[in-house]
C-alpha cells in the first residue's frame, strides 16, 4: 500500500508575509518623515552661512549693512529649504527615494 503524505498548511509563510508587509509599511512611514536631501543641504548651507556671517561681524571684519544683507540672503535660503521640504511640488515624490 502506498502511504499518502499529509500536506502541511503553510501558516508560517502567511505570518512571514504579514510581518514583511508590516516592515514595509514601517519603512514607508519612516521615509515620509525624513528630510529631502535638497532641503537638508539647503538648510545646512543657510545655517553655516549665517554662522560665518555672524562670526565675521563679531570680529568686526564686515560692516553692519553687509551683515544685514547677508542675513536676509540666509533667511531666503532657509525659506527655500522649507519650500523644498513642504512645498506641493511633484518633484519631491518620496516613493522615488525608496528604490
């Protein structure tokens, strides 16, 4: 007589699929919370430029008028970085960063 093998249900694979789906959802949520690279670079550039301008002013190497102009430029860079991060442009699609 031939013995019939019992087929086992593959319930562990379904739980594995669920855990993988959960991990992918977590990665997607984390990716949406990250700063966009362009926004991060602009923010860093603006803050470093502002610090350098302040150091030059404190060392009396540039005038108060030049400091005011450079500070306005720094603020404009920071506003642009916020626009890049939170703007409604389609160029910053977060799905393209996941690949």
